[in-house]
């Protein structure tokens, strides 16, 4: 596959069985072959997207010392601000050329999970920042739920199989700012080649060049979404759960050409995580004599802890 396919969630939600099956087939094939799709028909409207970009640009424009007030020690960067160069890809010592913010889950009716997750961090200087972030979080979570329903059917599971695991899941909305590049980066790039940890990632802001996906031949392909599309990829948790039937694809954000070094780039991924107790054991439906079980049993929480340590976000 040499380009990222485009699909429309409206087909899955249409009530028309033929359109629904077409969507399941298209997204299933894409995730088996390249691990990425561009998705139309999601639940974000243009006005909400514009509001979020306004708020995050306002936040990242604040003085460094103001932003650093919101960098919370001891929680592995899971909420609030993470400053420039703190995160590196697995196996890389150079920090990525980015700073970012984390909105986490807004738990409903589950005091135990409320205790497990760090609190969201409120930005005092920007009265709409947190409410807009919460609304976007909800709309992306809703979109992700239906994408996972289509993948459950593709894997031969009951349609709502993932619903119980993603309700109050440990998902993260991460507005990222890649600041202007002011000097020749030695080894660092905006985001080094990596796979995502979670079930699926929904990415806003992939309209310009920069995001690249590695296909099965090892070639890097530009992944550029239309203005009304989200880029959605499979993460390591779902790849593991499906015995690598659904592919978690390596991707990166390259540095721009020198003439664009003076520009900022913003992107906003939503990392859909399940609750930490979800077993990621390989599904029986994905094991046969040609595809023996490839992964040890592990829970989502254990897997996340392991990966956060590898990324340098937890000691």
C-alpha cells in the first residue's frame, strides 16, 4: 500500500447494511495492510476545531515560566504541561522537538477510577481552555467508540465488545506544539519514528506535510489528511490483542524544509486507551496454525507502565 486510504464513518452509522459492511471491509483491510486511515464523518465540527486551535495557540504562547507552573511532578506527564524536549521515542536518547499538554479522562460514576487517574489541570490564565478541551475529548472519544465497533466486527467479535473497556478509559488528548527550529538539529526531529502505545489514535492537524507512515516494504509515505478528515491509526495494544492482524505502524513527524524552519506546527492526537484492567491477551479469533500466538498475556495498565518507562516519562 502506497497511500493512506480514506473512509467515511457515515457509512457505518447509516443504518444501511451494505454501506456498513463496506466500511468494515475498507477499514479492516487498511488496518491489516498499512495501519492508518483518513476518516471523514466524525463528530467534530469546524467551529469546535477552530476554538481548540485558538485555545492551544494561546496556551503555548504564554511565557515559559507560566507554562511550567502546570508541569506536575511525579505523574509521568499524564496531565498538564510537558516542556520542550522531555519526551523521546523508544530507543532514542535525543528529546523530540516539541512541547505538549495532556487532557485526561473525565470519569463518570466510578470512584475507584477517579482515584487511579491524576486530576486534570486547570489553566487559570485562559478561562475557556479546559471547557473546550473537554468538549473535543468527548467528541473524539465518541468517534473512537464507533471505529472500534467496526473493528470488533472485522475481528469476528460482538459489535460492542470494546465498549465496556473504553468507558472511563485512560485516554489522553494531547495538543502538541512543534516550535520554530532556530538552529541545525543534531539528531533530533519533531517526533522520531515510533509506534503508539494505545488501542487507536485519532489525529487532528495532519493537513500539511510532516507526518509519515512506514509501509510493509519499509518505504516512508506522506500521510496528509483533507481538511474534514482525522488520521486514525492502530496502536500497540490493539495490534497485540489482535495477534498483529491489525498493524501498529511506525510513523514519524519530520523536520520541515529549511525555508519553513521559522514556522510552528500544531497537531492534536487523541490516544484511545482502555481501562487499565483490560486484558490484552491475544484473541482466540486471531490465532490459527499459520498465525500462532505471538505475545504474552498482559493487562493494559501493565503494558502502559512498561512503555512510559521506555519513553523516559516514568523512572
